[in-house]
C-alpha cells in the first residue's frame, strides 16, 4: 500500500474552505479541530489550516506538516464520502508527530468518518 498524499486531494481554494466551514460539523481536542462534511467534489478530501495566533510562518508550517502527516498515515482508513478540514490549535505547536497522529485518529473515531472494517479491504 502506497502512503502518499496526492496534491489533487488537498483543498486550496478559499471558497472550498468556506464550504467545509459552513456545511460541516466540528469536533475538537487540545491539539486540533476537525471539520467534516459530505464530499462536495469528487477529488477533494482534505484541507489544512493554522492561524496566525499560533506564531510565525515557520511555526504554522510545522503544525500544517504535522496535520498532513497524521492525515497521510490514516487516509486509507477514512471514508471517501467525507471532506475534512484540519485546523491546528496552540497546543499543537509543541507536540510530536505521534501525539498529533493519536489526536487526529481519536477525533476521526468520534466523528464516525472512518471506514467500517469490511469496507477497508
């Protein structure tokens, strides 16, 4: 199984971000917020955001890298009928990649966006 994150899956347009914010539901924990909604475009699956309150550009980019990696590792487990927006929080600035991955996975479980066991094959 290849674990890459194709660029065509990532939402880039502001209007598409706004669709997820408006139409989606959200769940949060200490490290991140996950907005999720039914997919509105066949190829878009995920978006990443880190606000200026987190710090300078280097810090925000690190948080987005952690979010991308957490998503990349579990993207095959996420139901393809959902579109996700991952937003980093202030606590995410000082955590490790494994902590971010655990936070992301637990929110996905709570949101019921993971595929069922029989669908994952």
